C-alpha cells in the first residue's frame, strides 16, 4: 500500500484528543458500571479484581496498542484492513476472517448490550418519577423484578435504544461523538464521586473496599479467571475491531502508546469507582454481592432514595449511563457499517439501518431471557470442567462473546502484530522509543498470547 492513500474514506478524527475521547467513549460504558460490579460480586471480589487488573496491564494494553496500530496502518474496516495488511506483509489472505470474527462478536454483544442500556434508559424516568424516595432495599428489588418480568416493556426500551444508536451511526461516527463525550464523560465521573461520598456515609465503606481489594485467592476458579480476562477485553473494547476501526480514523502523527495508556487508565478508574460505590451499599443493606445482572439496579436506587437531591442526582446518573452505553454501542457496529459501505456500495444510512435491524432482532432473545425464557437454560462440561452452567440466551451470548470471541480475536491480533508483521513496519507505525517498542514487542509476542492460551486451556481442563 502506498503512503499517499493512508487516510480512511470514512474520514479522520480532528485531533489526537478527538481519538482519545471517542475511544474512551467506546471503552467506558455498561462494562464499567453495570458489568464490572456484578461479575466482581459473583466471583468473590478482591482476587478477581487483581486478575482483572493484571490482565488489563499485561494483555489489554499491548493488544490495544496493536489494534490501534493495525487500524491506522490499514485505514479501512477491520475486514479489509486485515486483508490489506496480510497482503502487504506477504501473509495468507485468510487473515480477513479475523475482521469477520470481530464483526460477528460486535453484533452479538450489541444485541444484549442494547437490552441492558434499555433498562438504564427506563430507570432515567423511573428515578425522575420519585418512586425510589425513601424506598427500602426490598422495595427497590421488587421494582426491578417486576420491571424485568415484563417482556413488552423491555422490548420497547431496547427498541428505543437501538433506534437512537442507528441514527447516530448513520450520521457517521465523527459527527457529534467527540463533543458529546468530552462533556458527558467528565460529568459521569463527577457523579460517581458524589455517589462515592454517599457510600462513605453508609458506615460500610470499609467492608466494600475490603471486598473489592483484599484478595482471597482461594475463591478463584478457572472459570473466574476466564471471566476476569474476558472482561479486560470487553471493558477496553478489544478483540473485535472497534478500536481498530477507530484507529483507522487516527491522524498519522499521534503517539499510539500514550493514547492507549490514557484510555486504559480512564476506563479502569471508572470501573473501580463504580465498585467502590456499589459494594458499601450492598453490605449496608444486607444484599447479595452475587445478585447478578440486576445488581446496580437493585443498589443505586436505594442511595438515590436516601440522599439529598437524590431524584436529581439519580436521574442524571442514569442519563449519563445511557450516554456512556450509547458511545460504546456506536463502536460495536461501526466495523460492520464501515465494511458494508466499503464493499457493498451502500450509503452509511442503509448500512446502519440493516445492521441496527439485525441486532434488534437478535436482542429479542435477551429480552426474553429475563422473563418468558428465564428457565430455558443449558450447561456444558468439557474434560470434567464446567464451561457453561445454567446459561440463558442472554448469558450464553455474553459468555460466548466476552470470554471466548474477544480473547480469541485478541490472541490473533497479538500473533499478527507481533509475529507476522515485519518489525520495521510496526516500529515505523508506533514510532516510539527503543525501550518502549521492545517492551511492547515482548508483551505482544510472548506475554499476551501465552496468557490467553493458558487461561483457555486452564478452563477447558487441558492444563490445571
Ligand atoms: N467497552 C464497552 C463497555 O465497557 C463495551 C464494548 C465492548 C464496546 C467491545 C465495544 C467493543 O461497556
């Protein structure tokens, strides 16, 4: 590929900050505020958090650098980027399949992500109506249970969220996201800090911190290590081309390593803050840390019901959460939309509508997982290890994408960027110090791929 054509037909970010904001918008979302606390609760706390943090640093960060680098070098949708780079590096054309793995993962994730974002959206109105004022933990829980048991209303909120996402994507990712994210992310952060003060006042703050940060490694199972690793990919939006496609709109001069570090730090901070807010509320109200996907909806409203100006703060909080989910959702279908525009000659609008409708239909399965289909579950064991246990449609999709497809995508990205791409190509593209480059090369060649493979083999019982 010649140097001249290296800007994307879909446009380019206006600056490095714009890229960092958009990528942070993709990374920070339901994964940080909804998923991180509930899976931490389900997997016993501290030790799980330690593994998650280790995965962020040793696997997530180097793979993020690799993914942005591949995107910027390829300048197209992940499918075509991988095809172009494979050709450029003299590797088999089959690497385009890595792009497809990502497109499919993005669809599947968005299908259930939108359902949960719909919950948050409905909680904007529910909180604003004042129903949580003075509500007990039991009252808050039963409001949630009643809400999710109604498929029509979940479907309606899922539909609204998907329509909104489709509209934004059809206008092109670069219009609006940069600006929106630059106000909304800091605002979300401020609200989390306010909530942190509430949690400090519950008298159970230390219990919360203890649960979150004091590791008890006996509580770790092969499966919880897999979930922690999968979540590192999920929360940083890695392994499916979202960050690759955002990288393809990145101006040439930007330092990829620095930008990636900033994104990872912001993302991790938001998740840890969310954990520090939620768990004191859990313990103060004798709730169950392992309550599952409803955890934040069963805890935060208690806080909003008790605190000064709780209606306002709570309404704002859920609104900002919806925006955070939105800026992530956009990046989940951008790889598919970019591919349709490049290869099928359709307009962005047509591409977005097709993608949005397909995702919406698959999402219906997740809507039903919380009510009509909640008892339709299945389990799977391999070599005596339980791989899937009592999974609904929703939790199957979540487990399949976050814990298998994303790490698999990440593994192949690491192999391609570390071993198959010429050192001179990646060195030129990353354009960082000798030391920094060598550290990255070691992580991407050795540490990240081995870690992912060991976790995979461990959970399938092949190695113990
Ligand atoms: N990172 C997003 C979140 O934490 C989810 C996401 C995953 C977005 C994969 C894009 C790609 O909510």
